[in-house]
């Protein structure tokens, strides 16, 4: 289709150019102008006109080709986002964000507590109460998973009395050290 968009107008333009120049040549011959000079100018005019028309057609073709390539790239990008892999990546991102929010909420409950230690049940109840206050929806908080992650980060510890968190500054320092060790 694109070849036709370039080839047909080019051929048609050359035919029209040849007809116009033939009329001019006929006119020049009828007038008895200098035949050699007229035919030489005729050949130069055909070459120059063909050259410029070819350049215009080539630029038109490259512009059309770039536009099609951009459209293909855009379509592939958006189709990739809507593919099964895109959906799975989105689910993984959502799960990681959910996990981080659980850990932050559990740490907040522990660090803002007025009690020295909190039991697992107390952490669960306070987190669920906070979520219900903020959202107006009753949400079941997975306290065991959040505490497991906090222990893994090294920012909470348990004793026979319950759970206790490090101070916020100490927790930030501990997480930074852990991250640097993993690198």
C-alpha cells in the first residue's frame, strides 16, 4: 500500500511532466528555436524535476513509515500492559504494597503504644480498630504475618510478656544496616 502511495504519484507526476515538456518542446520546435539548446534544457529540466519529485516522495515515505512504527510501538506497549503478564505484575505490585502497609501498621501500633509490651491479640485489636476508624469498614488484620516480617527486619522482639518495638530512630537505622548488608 505504501509502495503504491509513492510509486503511482511518482509515475503520474513523471507522465504529466513529460507531457508538459513535450508540449514545450513541440512549441520550441515549431518556433524554430535552437534545437540543440532546447533539447539540452529539456533534458536538464526533466532530470531536475525528477530529482526533486523523487526527494519529495522519499521524505513522504519516511514520514509515513515513522508514523506507522510509532503506532505499532504504542499498540504493542498498551497491549503488553493488558496481557496476562501485565496483570500478574500488577498483582505482585499490589501484594507487595499490601504487605508493606501491614508491616507499617503493626509497627505503628507497637511503637505508639503506652504499654511496655503488647500481646498478639492486643496488636490485632488495635490495628483493626485503627483501620475501622480510618476507613469505616471492618477489616481483618493478619497480625502474625506482619509480626513475622517485623521480626525478620529486626525491629521488634518478643518476650514472655508480649511484643515490643525498637524506637523509630533505632528501627530506621536497623533497616538501613540490613539493606546495606544485602547489597
